[in-house]
């Protein structure tokens, strides 16, 4: 799997993610540059999905 690249407005993407999964919080969606693996791991635990599934879902929103 290639590295996750988030393009566009992060705040807009976070809003789409919270609309799709109402239990996601701002803390869940806190993302720091260079810490994509940690960010994806938090989402994996919260959503009960694999890393590839989470990446595909994020890409589908962008």
C-alpha cells in the first residue's frame, strides 16, 4: 500500500468523516504531519477496519 496522501481542505474532509461515522470526535481525527501510521491506527481501532479499508474510505471522501 502506498502512503496516504490527504489533499485538499483537511477541515472539510474531517467534516465528511464525522458525518459518515457520528462517533468520531475531533480528538480521533487529530493528525500531525509525519504521523500517518499513528492516525490510521486510531481510526482502525475506532472503526474496526483494516488499515487498507480505512485508507480506501478516506480516499473515497476526498
